[in-house]
């Protein structure tokens, strides 16, 4: 017998705020966290804007021994996980595991130690470089800090990483493999090497993120983490927990096509799979948090996929992208965006698509331009479509 799965806790660190209440307030206000980047050698970059976490003082948050093994992405993840568990309440973590998605893992650690060896001529690096940079570091440290002895591992599928993590965790709880799971994503790619690599793809905007706008010219990188407590609904009720929303379906597909160009067929199939598993009719969905990167190809492809999957139900559907608020946090982005979905379902507030002043005629859905909107939403989707043609869509219901 399958179980109902609810979200009982949420935590985040991102460019909008260092916690969930601040993030939701910024989303509702339509306030962007994108601004000038500040890190070593930023003057050598062509693109110098991003959604960077400001005022992050690792020494004030972690011990010297912890800093020795915590890359920035791990620091974000353990901070978000602590907030999520605190919100979920006593006993939430008992028997739980952790699945944390990340595209790059400890890229800052890679960069620092390559500099040490190649640029500075050092012959040694610190002994804990490998455990610091490995992609599973965040999941492992979340488990260790909170005594989570259930299934714990990392997922790395580029921009779909955290949606894959959440979807797998959902199915583990639904199928009785664990009573609860912590799941989400973490990324800290805002460093010289991280941005330089993305510059070469020519998909970064030098002046702002404008999803679905005719003037859009690329994505803006972000960083951060979001982690959620997914729990058996009966267990949550027995603990007296107050769920935020219910996850009821998950769809994932592979385009099996181009390494960077998205497929309408693959994305539409993932949307349909999520709706089918959730037993949600397309007409019941009031909101879709779009992948909506602000690139020419992605935005048009995603709109076409939504229209194909929803058919006539696409008319009147609200579809916004929050990446103009918190940036494209790559492996963490789907998890951060799930907060906007929860806000829609729980609070009846639809986060806006900022910078949408001249709609692209090919992106002809209701993209909630520039200002948040009040609306009653009973069901919603969260889309994530990654390089490599990897698609992951979550379906949620209001409680």
C-alpha cells in the first residue's frame, strides 16, 4: 500500500534571503537578488552579474574543523537542512535519510587547489580536499550532523538535480522505504572558473534575466540551497506536524537527443508522467513554476511542451519563472523554486516573472509579469529541464 507524502519542513539559503520566511517575502514582493559579483578575478570575466549569497560568514557559522571539510555548497546545504528539520519538529528526522542534488559539488575547492598547484607552484594540497569537493559531501554531512541513518546519497543531473533528488525521496517515502527523507539541492558555482566555463557556452546574460521576454539574452547564474522534509502523512499527523503541501506525483524522462538543446517531446512527456502519477487532471492545475531560464531556445521549447501536455487546459494556466529573482542556481534551482510552488499552494500568492515587459509572441501563456498575484491554487507543477536532455517534474497538491 502506498503512502501519502507531505512536506513538513523547509529550509533555504539563497540570494534573496538566508531562510524561508525571507525568501517567500522577497518572492511575493518581486524583489531580485541579482547584482554585481564579488570574488577573486571577477574583473577577468565578461559577465559580472549573478545572484550571489551576500554576507556569508563561514567562521561565524561553523567550527574550524567543519570549515576544513565543508565547501561552500555543503555549508549552504547543512544550514538549509537545519532550518527544515527545525520547522518539521521533534522526531522528524528519526529513521530518515538525505538526498541532496548538485551539479558541480565543491567547485570552489577544485578551483582553490588547482590555483595552489598550477598558479602558485605548491606541491601539496590539504589532506581533506577530496572529501570536501565530492558531490555527495552535502548529503553526507547533512546525515552526519542530524544522525540520519536512512538512505543517503547524492544526485547529479545538472539543472534537474534537486528535482530528481526530491522525486526519488518522494517515492522512497511513498513506497515505505523510509518514514521520512530530507531532500533538495545545493550549489556554489559562483567563482571565477564556474562563470568562465559558462561564459564559453554563450548563454549568460550580461545585464539581467528576462524569461519569456522578447528581449531576453540569456540566464543569470545563482547559488544557494533548499532542503525539505518529506514525510509519511500519517506519521506527520501522529507527530502533530503541520504540512506545507503534498507531493503527489513525479515524472522524469530523457530526451535522448542533443546534449544542450531541449526537446519539446521529452519535456511534455515528463509533465504528463507527473500528472498521471499524481492522478491530477490538467484542468486542476492552477500554477506551473517554469524552468524558464531566459534563453531563447529554452523558453520557447518549454512553452510548447506545456501547451502539448496541457492541451486546452493551458488557457488560463499561470506559468511563472522565478529565476529573475534568485538566479539559475543549477543543481539547487528546482529546490529553491519549490518554495514558490509551496507559496502558491499554501498562501495563494503566485511569484512573478520579473523583467517581462515585452512578451515574446511565441511564449503566449500567462507568465504573471512583474508583480505577484493572488490566486487560489489547488494543484501545481515544478519543472526542471537539464543539459543532457534530463527532465524532472514534480506535481503537488494543496492541503
